[in-house]
């Protein structure tokens, strides 16, 4: 049954990088209808390592949730002997069920910051007729990642151009590989999603690559050593260096900012979100709108 109240729903997978979620939630909170935060009931990562989330985290989340939109969902997400990426995909599907049928499902990571989210929210509400029959008409939206790769005391090294795609939103959350659904129509939006990604301290990066879904996809320690060697005098020499798809990360540029909050403000000023357009023919839009009436 279609949920006419909760049009935009956001889901977070909570683990070792829990502290980043506050910056992320603050970007979207006023413009979504429901937020689900899922975490392992046995305090395990997908790699089976222990993760400690302090009680203060949950108190802070409660204080932030002034409109009572946030649902905390704990379950058994780690299964011994199962590949980390399979566990990530499994958790995303379980969380989608917890988020409930209907509406736009947005699964966003704790270190992703959807600045000027109001613009994206208005776009999704304007086109909510696409939610009428998702099983027969699955629609997915992908956006452009702004990946932060390194940081020092003066700013952030970011990957340009901003062409790497991220599957973010769907009306039919049946995930096949991480956030990818592999069903229906996938449309690109000219919306930029800041991804803090590798712009962390060394110990955080080590924790990340030992526990994330891509743990077994490439030589993470070799790439970690490469990452450690990047600095202000050699970053311009980095070209086509994505560990899985080299051309996705063409080059690095430098963006001065004291911290991530300053970065988001300055980046939004320099790169405001463009007006969003639905990449469908007028005829197709009318047909889908008419179907939504019945």
C-alpha cells in the first residue's frame, strides 16, 4: 500500500564512522519525512570486528530529533563466513523493509552530505506521481559524488571532475549490490553529494578499509600506502587512480577550508546546486502521471 504521508525516507547504516552522521543528518532533517538508522545488535562490522558506539551518541541523536522523525533499528547484520559486500546489501534490504513500503527511499551514508537538500526534496515531491506503481515502474536516481580524498591543516584535496555516479534514490528498494537495484529506469540528476570518503585521519582510514563492503575488492593496504604519500607538493600528479575504475578519479584539486562544516558552506557558495530536471519525455511524464490517478 502506498504511504501518502512519508514521501521521502532516508536510511543510514551505522558503524565505525558513526560520528559523521550528525553533519549528514543536519543537511536533510527538515526536508525528509522519516529517517531510519540501522546498526548491528551485537556491535559487529561486516568484517566481524567489534565496533563501539557510545551511549552519548544515542543521546545526541535524540536531542537532534526535535520533530520525532528518527527510528533506531538494531538487528543481526553480521553473519560469520559471509562476504562484507553481501552483508552490506543484505542490511540495506532489511533497512528498506523497516523504512516501509512506498515513498522515495534514499539510502545515504554517514559521511555523505546532501547540501541544499531542499532543492532535491522539492523535486521528489513534485514528481511523486512516479510512486504510484513502483513494482511495474521502478525509477532510480543517481547523483554526482564530490569525493574528498585527503585533508591537511589548510584544506581538502577533492576529486575532479564531479562525474562519479552514486545510486541514491529509488521508488523500488530491492537492492542487488550495495545501493544498486538493477531494476527499472535509472535517471541521472545534476545534484552534487559531498562524500567525505578518504578525507579522514590515518587510524580512521585503516578502520574503514578493514571493515567496509569493499574490503575484499582490491589491495586496500597498497592503496592505503599510496594515499598516505599524497601531500601539497605532489597531489597534482595523481591521475586516473580509482582502485576499481581508474578513470572515475581523474585528478585532484585543492579546496581551502578549516573543517568539514566550513568546506560545505564554501563549496555550496562556489558550486550551488543547479535546477533539477526529470530526464523523461513530456509524453512519458504525462502517461506516468495519468497512471498515478487510478
